[in-house]
C-alpha cells in the first residue's frame, strides 16, 4: 500500500505524504500502526 499510495496510504519516501502524520507525534503514529486507522488494518496485516 505504501509503495503505490493505495487508499490514501502515505507513499514510502514521500516527506509531504508523511508530514501531517509525523506532526501528530510519534505516539499517535505508533498507535495507528499497531491498532490500525481508517483503511489501514492493525499492524498492516503483518502479525509477526
């Protein structure tokens, strides 16, 4: 998803895509990564 920006995912390496998420703070970014947020599933469906 992050390679192509599917469903609004921020693209890997695109600082403009990531800036609003980074501005929310590390705690929010980690929480969303672990628990999921909007179209992103918890842990990006990678449970390892």
